C-alpha cells in the first residue's frame, strides 16, 4: 500500500471501526474512576445567582416552585442530572415545589418521581457527610406530584397550565387524593400564578420558549428558568439575553457545572467522564481525517496529480463468519449472565439500590447495590411498622421482593433489546430485523392503547358517558358531534367522496396556523426590543479615562451577526459588485459559525444519550450481577 | 363549491385563534362582556380527539402490508409474523393492565366513604391505622378499607408498566443513543478543510465541543470555555435571533397565505372536481 | 398551470373577515378603555397587547400589500434557492439508476405542525416528477392523521403530470410508535429499498441525523429543508443540499412562481428590512439619554427582567 493509499484510507475509515472505538472509549470510565476540574460558564453562574437570590428573598420564599418535568429515560443522560441538581438546590433552600409533566407517557412522571427521590437521597448523604442530622421532606407538605397533563402541543396548554393549574388536575399522582389544602397543606399557599416563585422547565424541548412567548407576555413578572439539552439550549440563549429566561442549564455539562456551584469540590461522575472521552475521540478523528486530507492534497500537488474527490464507498457487509461468531458470542454471553443472576438470586437474594443509613461512616465508600433476601426485607418491614401489624409487614416485604425481582428481569429484557438495536450499527442483519419487527408491532399496540387511555377516553368518552348518565350537564352529549368530522378521515378510501377527507385535513391546517400568529409575534417583539441596546463599546469612566465596555462590545458583535444573517435571507437582494458579494459571504460565514456552535452543542447532547446506555450495560445489567 | 368549503374549513378555526388574540379572550361591548375562552377550551379538546380518531388509517395501512405478507407467504413473512405477535402480546399486556386498574378503581371507590370519614385523623407521613376514627366506621366501611389495603399491599404484575419501563423506554433511548455513533462519524466524515465555510464551521464546532468539556477547560485554564461561551452566547445567539426574526415573519406570511386560500398544494382540489 | 387570478368569492371573503376582525377589535378597545381607566395597573398589559396586535396587523397589512402589488404586476424578482434547483435533478438521476426516491417529513412532523403542511408542495413536486419519470416513490409516515395529507399531495402531483395510474408505484407506509421507533423502522426500510434520492422536509427533530446518515450509507443524493435551526447543522454535514430556515418557507412560492406568492415574499423581505431599520435606528438613538430611558421602560413592559438577563 502506498502512502497516498494509506492516507486515503485514513480519510475513509470503516464506520464500524469507529463505532467500536467509541464504545471502548465510553466504557472505560465505568471501570476506572477519576476526577476532572469543572469551570462553570457565565450562564450557569448567572442561573445559580438568580435562583439563589430568588430562594433567599423573603417575598418569594412563601411561594412555590412550579416544575414542568418533560423528560424520560431517553433523555435521562442530560435531563436526569439537570433535574437532580436543580432539585437539590430547591430542597436545600427548603423551597416548596410541585411538579408535573405534559408528556402523555407515565414513564415521564415516574422518571421525575425517581429524580426527586434521588435528589432527596443525595441531600441526605451530603448532610450525613457534613455531620448534620438527617434532613427530611414530607410529601404533601414540602412537595407534591400533580402527575400527567397530556398535551400533544405544549403551546396549546401553556397558558391554562400556569394560570388555572388546579382546574386541570383533579387528584395528585401518588396518593390519588383530591387537591385540597386539607389533603395537602402545601396548597394553602397556592391559588394561582401569583403564588409561583419560579417556573422551572426541565425538558428535552423548548417548552420554556412557549412559556415565555405565551404566558410571560401576559405576566411579565413571572420568573422562568429552564434546563434542557445542548442543542435546544443554544436556541434559548437569546431568551436569556433578553431577560425572558432568568436561568438556563445547558446539557449534562451545565448540570456538572451547577453541581460544582452548589457542592464545590464534588468529583465528576463516570457519566461525565465517559462523555468527555467520547468528545476527545471525536476531535481526534476529525484531526486525523484533516491531517490525512491535507497530506493527500500536498502529495497530489507535488506529484502533479489532479486533486480528486474521494469516491463514495458503500458500506461493505461484514464477512458471514464474523457475523456468526459475533452473534454466537452475544448469545453465549447473555445466557451466561442469566445463569449467574439466577444462581446469585437464589442463594443471596435479589438486587436493590443501597440507600444512605444514619449509621453510615461519613468517610466510607459503599457499593451502589446490595443483595437482600426475603427474610431481611421482612425484618426491615417489621422494624418500620413496629409490632402492630406483623401480617402487613410480611405482605409488604413480599411485595417489595417481587418488585425488585420484576425489575431485575426487566433489566435483562431491556439488555437484549438494547443489543438488538445496537446491532443496526454493523449493517443489515437478522437480529436487528427481528428487533425492528418487535418495535413496529409493539409500538402499534402501545400507540393504540395510549391514545385511548390518555386522549379518547378522558377527553371524549367519559364526558359523554357522564352526560348520558346525568352525572354532568346534558350539553356534554354534544361531544358526540365530533364523530362527524372524525369519520371524515376514512373518506380517503372512498373514490367519489374523497374530497370530504380534505375537509378534515383543512380543519387541521386551520388548527395548525391559528396559534402561529400570536406565538411568533409574542416571541418576536421582545427579541427586537432587547436588541436595541447601546453598542458603542468605548465609554468614559469616572476618572475621565476611555475604557472598553465588554458587554457593549459583545452586543455590537451580536448585532453585526444578526444583521448579516438577516440580510442573507433577503430573497430579492442580488449581490452586485464586491460589496454585495462581500455582504453575502460574511453572512454565510456568520451562519457557518453559528451552525458549528449548534453542532458542537449537539455532540454533547448525543453523547449524553449514548453514555447512559453504555452505563446501563456495564453498571446496571452486568454490574449488578456481582452485588453482595 | 368544494374549494370554498375546504377553504372555510381552514379559515374558521384559524380565525377563532385570531379573534381570541385580537380581543384578549373576551369581547367587550361597553359594560357588557362576552367570554370567548370556552372556545379555546373546545378547540384544545377537539384537536387531540380528532387526531386520535385517525388511528384506524394507521391500523389499516400497517396490517394490510403485514397481513398480505402472511397470507400470500411472501419472503418476509417471518418478520411480519413477529410484528403481529408482538402487537398481540403488547395489546394483551395493555388490556390486562386495564382490568387490573379497573379493579383498583373499584376498590378505591368502595373505600372512598370510609376514607372521607377518617380523613381528619390521617397523618400524611404515617398513614397507619388503627386509630380512634375507625371505631366510628360501619362494618362495610371497615371491610372496604381492609380490602383496599390488602390489594395495595400485595404484588400485582402490571404488564403495561413492565412494557413501558423495560421494553418501550430502553428501545427508544437506545435508538436515540445511536445518534451518538452517527454524530461522531458525521463529524469525522464531513469536517474537512475543503473551503473557508467548512473550515469556519469545523473550528466553531471544535471550540464549543472542547470548551464544553472539563478537559478543554483544564488544558486552557478556562480560556476555551470562555470562547465556547462567547460563541454560544453572542455569535450563535445572534445568528439564531437573525434567522428567527426572519422565520417568524415567514411563518406569519405563509400562515396568512394559507388562511386567505392563496397557498396551493397544501390542501388542494383538482379543477375538474371543483 | 395554477390559476393566477383570484375568484371573486375568494377575494371578497378575506376582506370581509379582515373588516370583521378590525371592527371587533375597535369595539373591544372601546369597551376595555373604560375598564383600564378604573384599573391603572392594566396600562402595561394593555400597551403590550396593543403593540403585539399592532405589530401583527402591520405584518399582515404588509403581506397583503405585497400580494396586491403583485396582482398589479409589481412583484420583486427573487433569487434562486440552490437546494430546490437540485431537487428535480435528483429525481431524474434516481430514475436513471432505477432506484426509488424517498420523501419524509420525519418523526416529529405531525398534523398540528404548520411545517408539515408547508412541505406538501414539495412532495407534490416530487410525486409529479416520479410520475413523469415513472419512478417509484417511498413515503414513510409517522402519524396516522398525516396519511391522507400525503395521499392528497401525491395524487395532486400525479394528476398534474397526467399520470394518476402511477399511484400504485408510490408507497406510503405507516410506522407507529413515535419519533424514534418511526426513525428505526423507516431507516430499515431505506436499507432494504436503497433509494437513490432522499428528501427530508418539514419540522425535524433528533431523528434527522438517523435518516441523513442512513442515506449516506446507501449513497443516496439527499436534500433537506427545515426551519429547525438545531437540525440544519446535521443536514449540512450529511446532505448534499440544505434548504435553510426561511428558504424552506419560500419554497412553495419559488416552485409555483405564482406572482401573488412571490409578492408576499417580497413583502416579507420589506418587513425584515423594516425590522432591521427599527433595530439600527433604535441603536443609534440609544446615544440619546432620553431614548435610552424610554427603551428601558419598553423592555420592562415587553421583556421580563429575570435577574440573569445578559
């Protein structure tokens, strides 16, 4: 192989080799622990300061923090640490809070509930380590879970959610009790948006922008902060600059930075280390590719060869024997893990998370998991309930044991499905195809049931049934009229009356364009007004000296970039002469810098999705095998 | 006529939103006031319900394909069988869960009176009977409470929750995790110093990636994070605001064109059918 | 050829509606002015609402003026959008190599997003070209309610080409389960069918890279267009052509060459220039201390002063 060929190969490394390198690199921190220094950025510091001031203000301390938690296991790599660290701040300052989700999947509210428990556990561990008494937070007094309020489009519910919350949510999620101050003392001080100290949006999307554009435009004193993924956070910086957002936590990095502000000196977690290594590998590969590219071009020019684009090569299938060996190894490994787990569960008990205990050595390090037998669970249940109800203690212990066992079985199911999806990376294969078929079939069934349970039954069937039985006013029967437009969907199959289907489609076009007018104007005006600020960076200070105002200089650059990008999309503008071409080129370059920043933020987000899955395989699925 | 009806179907709901916006949710005629917010509530109910009513289209589309593969014994029939089996199993799981939930609701409803009776004696942090209030309950009320407690204290396999937690969620999050692999390869393949624009984009991305990483911060003693911060807060934010202002105007303009029936190709009727 | 004249009814109804809304607004303002006199704290809210409505009315008026001007033959010429020019060539190339084309609005393009509908003129064009070249067209769909939307666009495109019988070669497949399940199944379909031209338009979220990279592995020509700025970077990295932001919204005007749509596009540009003028004039006026105080007051009304604002 010549040097030129080698360099060309380096520019076109088989993607599967890169994937393997990435998995290896991401897995290392789960076996080797180390700490990295963290430098909180300006936005994170400002968020911390803003929330600290808010939580210290006697006026706002009487109010509650309203948390919209729209994240699930899919985005737990970024949103999980964000939720936990923000909640730790809220808990530490003894601010009362309520939380809910507008996603229509119970896993979202359960992720939030788990996040609350983890945050409480973390604060308790911190207190123990600091020699303080174990702090406690009481459900219904200090915090409340309002459950799910499904909204396919958040913008359509944003206003009502914050201005008429209690009219939308009838019972709480945990105890299933009516939301009255008698049931939940926290509600004594919550009547409406005037009692909200802060709206905290932790999500994978930009719901905070809807809160700002739709709700805050009517209630400008409403404080809104958000924690979201890097790729979405970049969109929201503009809202921070305009003051519409008082805080923004950007991706898992932002969570780590925030943790360093509330807990200075805390070490970086394996997840953060894993993402760090992933980013370094990415940059190394980019560097490698570019070095190879530049050397190739140099050699081609030196050799008098034309510099040609490298031909695109299709993804070659792996050798059949290699594929068979891979899958055989996978199946053998899975069977071995199953056998080990069955043996250890039978002999030592079922695996569970180890919680901090009052007697723990503050300087000690304890394993994250432990095995517990049914007998041990029964003893613990009896200690908690005392000698009053020995039968109940036994039943509770059996229930807990069964739930832990179910959880462990579930992890094995999740592991094989995870591996099935990852098999897509090596190309088209049977294992992946079967997983895909399971995705399609189960996805369809779940989709049908979810839509019935979350939308059709509560919003349509139950009001009609209540009206029919007299439990609600008879006008509820008018909802039956929805059958008329609803049936129009199926006229797409009719030959002659096909146009009737276009009526329902047109109706949805109307529903889609209707809110856009208010939303776009509500977002646009504050941004225009916020852009109008002094930009001349040279100011005269008190002693008469000329100084450079950094904030104004930044704003000047901001305005220049804004003008260039806005001008780039003037469609009737045709570049004439060097000035016009120069303007377009400058606009294009500004766009490329911006998109590069977006790409960079997205790298953080995507690796924050990948690292937890790798972590699940090593720490949860395989790691728990060896718990004692 | 058909064209006008279709246009009216676009115009009416969009106009309601415009009316709500321009009137602030209420029409004021001197001292009298007409509240329009029920309109907003009706629309917010109609939209999701009507969306769900289309689900039959998806069922027909999916099962016509896989059903035909099974019936006609096409080469891909084993995968179609897996589709149908996983559909059936998941559907059973969800239906079984509904039965369990119905039983739970029935017990809760039966115990509701008893719970109301003892409400004032319940302590949220220790809801453990027995206490004084139980003495005032009837035998039936006490039995209902005991039945509910026995149900909640015992373990019930919840198939739908199992599916959502251990099948659906891991599948979805692993699919998302694939993006980590793809973005790494996309960066390696696409970021080449081929032109000024490509170079600029690559450098900007590299600064943000490294600046957002603790290693980058440690190596540069905080300089790279500051540059990344500047890139995000100033340049990317300026670019975004510039584009967003334009997109906002464009969205309003296109929505207006659709509203006025000027935009063809959105929902169209052929001239000969008109 | 699309009609370039509005029928009398279509022209009358929008004017009537505009008058009606304006009248109601006047009635409302007249009614609410009495209320605000009684409650001074309502002033800021009234000002904000009035300015928002005024701004929207100004943009709407500008767009309507642009349309009027275009009807009188005064439309401004616009520049070409490269991504849209490449679209025709991509379908033709796919037909040459006898591989299908693929069009999708992605896993987030549901029926409540106006971007999904804005992508339909492009699907219509792709369908028309597929009919012209007698090439297969694959359309994966994530939401059942979008099935008829796609069906109508394809039928309309084929009817324009005079090839309605080609509908049998256009396959619309529904993949359930939400954005990511859809992306997995649809990309699996791509691996199976190996389309030579892939088109991604509409509201895109994270699944954009799944499609774009899969298209790379099968060496498809890829053209994408969205106003989701966060996804554009991926499309730029992985696709052959990308239609960015506003260009996506201008697509239907450019494709149809309808003077009224082009006129509205010109009006949009004038609105943007007006916004630029307001911003630059405001910045210049900031040198005046009186104006600086006034703009700070305006920021109080329109922009919530969170303590973290830069």
